[in-house]
């Protein structure tokens, strides 16, 4: 029986598998694509590795560092293999997978780490009005077509949504000779990192239309995209009359958010957080199913791949701890999102673990200065001053949770400072 099966060989899966193997556990890494590295392979821009390696890499270069280590440790891995079912029977997991070479196969494992990443929201998720022509792509799909397949999806481009992939594709398409007419964002602020706004839009004089959205998509007689219309929205996100702007384009790229990919867990009845659209976990990244861990973009959508790596390394260590610990019932409290907090991860604190407590969260509005407080029984047990908070950037806090009592939930709040 395998000690730990890691599903997904992107940044998170590579890091988790390496960490577990270094603790002398029998590890198997399963990847549905034909290469290791996941989404990093199509991210040919730089900006990766500053946190982990203190050097700047492209996505493929960053992945290569981990792939080299994976191979040097002789970690077993399967490519072109899709996990189709995950079950738990007693104290073991049954993993059903399929590949063209071996067909359907089942293996057993003591523990599983899911690092399958996330997928893009589509026009169906936002009920975008208008025709359904050719020329509308998710930004990530367009990135793959261009950077992996060498296919240019269009020449006159507009982008809906200011997520990082959309911003990066605005620059990438411009460098390849396309004309990017603008980026529309329904919120009053960008959902991308500040450095990407500067490097991908401002440096290329690409306009950003905040508080705007696409209100019509128009096809020509051959069902190719011909025109889009955007409008300014009010505080309730309703289009405002007489604010229409027309753009004649052949391509519309959608960068309208990412959703953690946890569809494989549907049959396990794990507890789900409606805010993150992923599973609830404790501070060890363990779900409500013992021995099942989730990390990286499968757990919460990160802005930096370095943080995916660090979180998955911790998940790998926790999976090792699970194999070595007694699974006795222990005191557990909830970690709740309070004022000005969009969500928190983890959602539970289990006092039986040795792992440290690192709480990730996002603010739900822009704030220049704020104090983050952790409150238990109406008392502040921890606080930290933070600067320049925006919903696009994840924040983290860490403290010794042994200072907490084991019966009362805690709440994380942000208090804005003037």
C-alpha cells in the first residue's frame, strides 16, 4: 500500500510529493497531463520564485527546479493518468484511475493530498448577454493556445475581467502584434496584482475601465465576433443608461475568476465552504475526511505560485504527521470570518496537531491601513497592523494557538484605520 498519493503535479503537487518523500514516505504522484508542472508550463512570463528562491523565474523554469528534485529523489509518478474516483474504506483510500496505456486501475493509499488546482469561470457563470459567436475564449485557454500550441486567437482584442491571467494576456497579445482595445472590470478596483496592472496595462497604454461590464456581444453573418458593448455599472452592478461604449473586435477574453477544482471529492461528502467554493480544512489542511488533505489552488485561489508551493509543503508535512499520529478525538474550535473579511482558511482548529496555525484571508474592500484582530470570548488574543489591503491580494497571520482556550470559537476581523 502507498503511504501518500498526491493528485495533480503542478506547483502544489510537486512540492507536497517532495516534502513527503524527504520524510521517507512511499509517495505516488498522479498527473492527467502528459508533462509535470501543470499550469506553470504555459506561464512563460517571469515573476515566479522571488519568495521561495529569492530569484526570478518564468513558470517553466520554476517548475523545472522542482521536477529536477522530484527525479533526484526517485519519486514515482504517472502521467496521462486521470483519477476518476476517490473512495475511503475504513482507514484506507481506494483510488480509481484510467490511462490509455494501462486502462482502468485501482490502487490503495493510507493518505491522499489533492492539488488539482482550479478552473476558469465561463460566460455561463455570469450569464453574459448577447450572441454566442466564435472568438470568445477564457483567458487561460487563450494563453495555452498561444504559449503551448503557438496559435494566435485573434488580432483585435478586448478583455473582460482584470484578474492576473487577463492582465498578463493583455501584455502577451500586444507583444505578439494584436491590438488590445481595453480591459473592463465590474468592480471599482482591479482584481489583479498591482505589479501586473503597471507592467501589463499602464506600460502598454491599455485602458482599464473600472465599474464596467460587457452588456452585449454581437456576431457577424458567419457567427464570428464582430462587436462588443460595455456599460458602466452602479453600486448594485446594474448597467447605467447612456454609458455604452462600442468596440469592434474579433476576440473577447474572459478573466472573470477561478474556482477550486474539487469535483473529485463529490462522493466523499466533505464539508464545503460556500465562500471559497472549496472544502473546509483544519490548520493541517485536513478535510472533514480523515487522511484527506487539500492545498494550493484546490483549496483557495492564490495570487502567487510561491505561496501555493509553501502551503503544499506544509500539507505534505501534515500528511506525514497523520501517518505517524494516533487518530484520537480532540478538541476543535471554529475559525470565523468577521467584519471586512471575505473568507478565512483554515476554518477549523484541531488541538491534536503539532502543525502551526497560519490563517489566510482576503479583505472584501480596499483599505490603506487596518488592524487585524483575532477575538475569542470578546477578548483580543492577537493583533497585527497591516497596510494597503486589497481583495486581489491574500494576507496571512500566524500565532501560537496554545494561547487559546479549547471551547470557544475565534473570529478574525479587520478594523480600518483613518
